[in-house]
């Protein structure tokens, strides 16, 4: 090969590489613009909510002198008829205060959601750039789908890919299906008497189409995570308690690929009443690893921390699936 031809090939490779880098940077900029454009509108919405909140608080404060005036008049009453008139006035004022208080509480919830949305926009913008850079360096896709269900690569040593939503839903903030351990269908009552495998020796349900909800519902290749896979997730990802689409939950962020999975609050069945409780702040997810004849390992989290624990099998919990490609 002559020198001129080598030179042309080198220039061609260099141009392709340069174009690839430019395309990645251009794509990152576009992603950032798409994500951050709503931020200003959200800030304006938050300002409006906060102004309304301040106005309502002011209205509530202005009612206090009216209370004082009525109570002063009440103290000067000499007949029951006069007292009844002032009692009626106080009751009317109470209703007004209650109405304002309800509006304030509702606004406070809306403000919390709006703040969380703004934080989500900022977080997504930051992560989008990091994810694009990580994908540019990777020889394989860091996001994909199996049997129609999305997964992300969190850069874990085992190569485990985690689903982006719970089994039984297509939304990242959806709860999905709650089941007793080893069962594949939800039910109204979760108790020892209704649990099919409460006294069955079953060390694992990993990949069983009969006992593993992920495999049964999403097909071969999807599994309920083992105890070790959950521990790996906790060890190699950052943990944050956030709100997404108005739902509290845990956000795991990879330190390597910057991909994330969101575990929404699911609640769990109370051991005494067998009713679903703590759906606002508690996450409760099964592992596929059994414990004794009546127990299994589980992942528990609240707004303070997440940790591995154990549970009776009859309790209704959700499943976040994994796959290994």
C-alpha cells in the first residue's frame, strides 16, 4: 500500500471518529434541551402555588382577631340566647377555618409534587449526559428489552440487568402485582391459611414458571432476583429516596453506567390484620431465595434506608424482575 493511500485511509478513519464524537455530543445537547425545557414552566407553576399558599395562610391569620372578638362578646353575655348567637358565629368561623386548612394541606401536597418534578428534571438532565457518555464508551447496549419488557445495565459485576418497572405494570412508578412467595397470582386475603407454600421445603423459586412471578408473567429469561443479586444492587449503586410522578420510592443509580431503576412504594400486608398498609413510604420486594419452610428473603426500604430482611411467605409483596443476557 503506497503512502498516499495510507494517508487517505487515516484521514477517513479520523473523520469518522470525529463525526462519531460530534454526533454523541450533539445528541447529548438535544437530550438536555428536551429534558430541561419544562423546568422554567415548572418553576413558574411552583411560584404560583407558593403565592397561593402564602395568601391562604394570611387569610387564616386574619381570622384570629375575629375569634378573639367573638370570645370577648361571649364573655359579656348574660343570657343563653345571647350565648347561642355567638356559639353559632364561632361554628360558622370554624367551618371557614377548616375549609382554608383543607386547601392549605392540598396545596402543600401539590407543592411537594412540584418540587419533586423540578428535582427530577435536573436529575434527568444530569444523568442523560452521563448515560450518553457511558454508552459511547461501551461496546454493547446499556439499555434494551427482552420479551417486550425494558431492562437497564447498571454496570454490576455479575452482568445482571434489572427491569425498569415492577412485574404487573408498564410504568416505572406503578406498583404492579403483589403475590405471596412462590405464588403467581394476586388475591384478596394474604394469610397463612391462604398461602399455598407456607409449609413447603422450597430453597428457591428462581426461574420456575410455576413459582416465579417474573418467569411466569414475562417469560423465559426473566427471574425474581436472588438474595445475592439484591445485595449486589445495594452495594454497587447509589441510593436515594425520591418522588417520581407523585409517588415516593427508592432510586438506584449506577456508579458506572449512570442508568437508574426506581422502586416505587408498594406497602405490604400487615401480619395482624392481613390488610395492605404503609403504601406511601414503604417498599417491599421479594427475592427468589427461600428461608426455612415458611420464610423467604425480602428487600425492605422506607424514606430513611433500605436493607435485606426476611418475611413469612404469606405476606403480599411485589417483584422487580432481572435478566441475564
